[in-house]
């Protein structure tokens, strides 16, 4: 059993027994929890990219590929700890990319409403 696997089991045991996780427990099992939170972020980012097809024209399409690549690597049980800082920074950049696309979409929508009112 790997260290991350044992951390995951320990974390889930506490969660089931106490129905709550404290900061100390989260930190104690951080090898696993970091990957869990980061994967969760990447799944959300991937979904956002799928729901915003126009982002390729406005955003950084390379970040979309990075998100897909990280998730594809997770299928093979890749370890985030080897490149944790890079994975975290790429997730942050992808989130900024998505927010910019949403802001641009919202701006276009507001301009369209102004034209219809005039």
C-alpha cells in the first residue's frame, strides 16, 4: 500500500467515524487531500471549458489542453506531489482564463441588451 493510499484510507476513516474533517486532519493527510482538492478543481475546470466553447477564441487554448492532460494522467494514478506547484499554478491560470471568458461573454450580453432597449 502506498503512502498516499494509506493517507486516503486514514482520511476516509476519520470522515466516516466523525462525519467531519478538521484542519489538523486535513493537514495530517495532505499527501492525499492535496490531490483530491486539485483533481476536484481540474474536473470543474474541464467542465467549464466544455460549457464555454467560445473560450478557444478568447482564452488560452493551451490551458485547456493542460487541464485535459493532467486529468488524463490521473487515470494512470500519477502523483501530484511530483509537480504539485506546477499543477496548482496551471489550475489557477486556467481558472483566470475561464473568468476572463465569462467576463467577455457577460459584457457582450449586456451590450446586446442595451441595443435592444434603444
